[in-house]
C-alpha cells in the first residue's frame, strides 16, 4: 500500500520509516547475523533450528501412523474416486460423480469409473466430497502472519501505515520474516489455498529476503515471490533481485517463481524488463493514472504484469492495463474494512477483466478464500441490485457462484502467470487439488456444488489438499508439519517484534 513511498525519505504520516532497523535487545548489530543456512539472525530457537539445516515446520515421520496416507505418499499414481468434480475447465466439463487420476504429480485423467490396476495406484474414497482446483491468492503480505488480528478496528490511514508499516515492520529480523511467512503459507494450505503471490515488504537485508524464500520453500506452497523493498541502510532493493534470481530461481521446474514490485518507478520497471520477470504493482490512494500512463508511453508495461486494488484510476488507465496484457487482483474484504475505497470489482468487469482475488494480509481480516469469495460475491450483487432499485436499465449481470470459483482459481493462476501449470483440473496440468467435505450438518444435503462451496463452506470443510500431486493435508490435518514447533517459533517471533518496536498490544480490547 505504501509502495509509492521512497524508502530513503524521512517519516511523515502514512509513510514508511526506512532510515534504521531497530536492533535486538542489548544492541545486537547486523554484523551478528550468522551466515549459515539462509543467514538467519542468531538468538532464539528458530535461528538454532535453521542453523542445523532442519526444516522447522517438518516432522521426521510424516505418516506411518496412517496406513492409507502412507500408501498415498508412496505411490506415483493416486486415484480420487467418486467425487463431485468441478474442473473449472469448460473443455473438460464438470461431473456429478467422477474420478481424478494423478500420475507423477500431474493430472492424468478425469472421468467416471477410471479403470486402473489396484496394485499400482493408491485409491482415495472421494464420496461426499467436492473436488476443485486449489485456490490462488494473488496478493499476500505474508510476513505479517506474526501480526494477525493485531490491528483493532484499524484503517489504512493512519493505523496500518503508522503501526504495521512504520512501527512494526522495521523491527523484523530475518527469523521473524521466516516465521511470519511460514505460518501464513501453512495456514493457507490448511484452508485450501495452494498458490499465492507473496509481497513481503520486509527486505531490510539480503538475509531477510533469503529467509522469506526459505519459508516459502519449506512450507510446500506454490508461490510467486514478488521481491519488495525494505527498511534501513542495508536494504538492497531492487538490485538484489539479480542475486535472488541466480540463487533460487534458475529453474522453471519448481514451485517458486519470481516477480518484482515496482512502486510506479520507471527504473524498477526497467530492471524487471531486464531480468525478464513480471511486475506486481499496487494502485491505491490518490489517482495514479498519470504515472501509469507515463510508464505505458515509455513502453515499460508487459503482458503478465499484475495490478492490485486498482482504486481511483481512470478509464484510460484501465484500458492501458487491458491493452498491455495486465491482470487485476481484487481484495474486497480489506478494501471495505480498512477504508481503501469501494472495491473495484465492477469496474474490472466493466473493462473486460475476469479478475483474480486476494486476501492481502491477516492483521485485520482472515485470509481464507471462502470469506474472500463470499464478500466479493455479496458486494457485487449489492451494487447491481441497488442500481436496479434506483431504476437504472441495461445493468451488468449479477455474478454467480461459478464466477467466484473461476476468479479464485483459474483467474488467480492466470494473474500469477501459472495458468499453464494449475488453476483448472485439466489432464496434463500439475495436481493442485482440494477436496471439500459435504457430509457435514452445515452443508448437507448437497443441492448445488458451486453454491455450496462459495456460499456455505468455510475452512473447516477442507478435507484433503494436494500440491503438485503431493498430499499436504489429509483428512483434516496438515501432513508432516510440526504444528507445536511452528506455534512456538511464531509466538517467539511476535514477542520479539513487538518488544523491539515498543508496540502495545491489547489482547482483550
């Protein structure tokens, strides 16, 4: 949100303080950062575990206590048997009852009664389940996972910019960035989000950036790491993207891909074009149309760039985004709750976009996609129905629950430049799949699958999650995650950030 702020300018109301990073208690300097692993700072159990090379979130034994899970993990072919299948691919279609065959991490076949050898496949009973592509969240400041629900009745200005950006974010050490992103990513998987665009405004040092990437890697989520600016004299944004690209993103055959936030800065757009990565750009606040149009005239906008919020821009800016092949991300719950402005869902539709959806951050609103879909669906219908009550004619159509599922899956994958890999249940694509329970008292009986998913379900219905064909959640529980360790390191990191920042929390207020 404060992406337009110059990280070298003094603090003003609503700006981002970047002149210094608070040191740890006792005056520990950046020189004390250890260079092992990803360069995590010394001190605390997180740093100790990271120095050992162990994935903090993982437990050594991932499933021997569950024979069926062990079989699923050990087979290269997995058959989801007899579920309601919403593929979101119009060429494949949907099925009231069908099977999904996964082979070597990819979707091999979809259809009723798929015949395979019983000895060569792990069969999963998908009856009373709706099978959908995983949700794709196209805008998450994931490092703020430490700060969930910390902003009480907060608004963008002054609360978020003062408390989150100016006070708490500069107090992050690399271990804190790791813990925040890890808990956010695992929480997303737990609630059915299999891919996200992570925008971590915490690149205070290269070690911070390395910690962010490692957290994404260890969580097992599919993610676009949108490298962003940080605070203090050790920050290396934006030029450090070259090192990050060389170190972590030399292969395209992995779950992580790279992007660059640009803050409407022509030099940063130019760098993104040089290293051949998409730009992720916030558009919120005062009318930013003139700056965007200048970038367009300079030939710096490219297909695949992502534009978030899109609040207050004019028709020329909307047309420019469309004409240059840009994508749009709408984060309706936060825009409404924190005073950013009326979410631009209808403007996006009016200008020919099928927008993606995003949760933004957890400091004020839950990041589960059921809530994101439902709030966007309800808002758009309210806007159109109010216009109808005023007597307007030739109104746009009301969004359907099917539309919302599209926005949450394939539109998100398209926005993240991942649609060749995921976003629909299509043979040949990677198997990012979510199985949702329908045999619960708050959903049963199932009468319409898309409407049940969007308007009735919540994270408690997420039964099983696959990412690239690997089971990440099984029968309601994350697989291979040492939850108690994650809870502990997140609490320790939260306590450290709050203490160093001198921020006062209010648990009961």
